[in-house]
C-alpha cells in the first residue's frame, strides 16, 4: 500500500460510541468496541462497565507491521479481550493484504495504569515488540532522553508516525501524528474532559509543540483517550460515572489547541498560578 500519496481527508467519525449502562446488569455492550475508521486504521474503546475510565486505544496498520497505542485499563483477558481482539483484527487485515513476517509494536501515550494495564497480554505474543511506558524506558526508545525536542519516527512500512515528547499531564507523555489518517493522537494531554496538569509550564510547551506540528502537517482530528464532557458546554460527567448517555464527541480540532493555549496565556497574564479553568470542551485541572 502507498501511504504517502495524497492529503488526508477530514471526515466525521461515523460511529456511536458505547457510553455505558445505568447498571451492570443492563450492560449488553461488548467489552471492547471496535470501529474501523478506514481499512488500515482502527479505534477501540473499552466498556465502561469493565472500567469507568473507558479509554480509547488505537491500532494502525502499515506494510511491515502494525502499532497498538495503549493497552487499556484492565489486565485480565477475561474482562478485556484485547490480545484476542487485536489478533483477530491483524488476521483479518492480513487476509485482505497477504504478506509474511508481519509484526506488532505496542507503545503508549503515557504510563498511567488505565493505559498500560493490558501490557501483560502481549508479553508472550510472537513477532511483537512492547515498549514499556515509563519515562526511563519509553524516552530512550524514542530518543527523547538525548533530545526531548526531537521528532521521533515510527516506520510501520511506508506509514511513518511522527512522535513528540509532550509532558505536562505525565512526565512520559508522548503524542503521535499519523500522516495517513491525519490523526493527532494526544493521549490524556488533550481530550474532551478534565485535563489533569501536573506540570503547568511543561503542559504549555507541549501544547505549543502540538500547534507547531499542526501548522506543518494536515490534521484531520485531534483524538485523545477519554470522553468526560457532556454535550452541554463546560459540563463534565462526575469521576467514576459508568453511564454517559449525552457525552461530547471524541474528535477535536486544531482550533481547540489554540483555545487551550489562549486559556494558558490568560492564566500567565494574571500571575501564572495554576487554577481550574472551564472551557466548553475541557476543564484545565491542576493536579494536587
């Protein structure tokens, strides 16, 4: 496949995300929702009934290998059949695109437990490289230990992701840009919800780096790993809620990055002390 020709087309995510159930006994959704954005790009969402975090995971296919970004909030395969689901998706892709010696790479947006819990499911998988999410492991793999301002690249075989070190929410946070889909995958740094910020200055710099990349590359969607906001501007669902029937869309735009930067700038203009700031699609939330 030629992953380099043409410009990615911005189009809506044609999906209704499973948003939980009023009670566990009423839950009929699968443990892992699978949405194929296109033949080579899959978005997965964990069921809220399994874990209230309901993180999103991303599986991208290239000519030589696929990459899974994050492994979810649940370790046990009986409750989160991530390995089985990924294997089935890869088998299906290879049936349509036959080739030998196809490999899987597993990386992460950061090291919080709801993004790494399923790592163990891939520990013994053949033809698989799993990069631990901690800063002491992930950053040397990307080369960020030597140069945190570097743009690292993951070549899946013609489909080359650009990767940025974007600390602020977490010291080991990484953002991924996929030129095929135009997705900017921002983990927990930017998503429709409570943006927990442990390092205010680093977070601001990371937003600037995302904007700089977006000014150089066509971005179709800014996609994070959770939905916590409702469709009502500025109103979030409480933490640990497992039923969000009126949640905001997952997809954001580059304009939202500028909105966050503007809010950070306004804070700096008033003394720079971290404070909670409510925006229509986010709440900037200083970590305790």
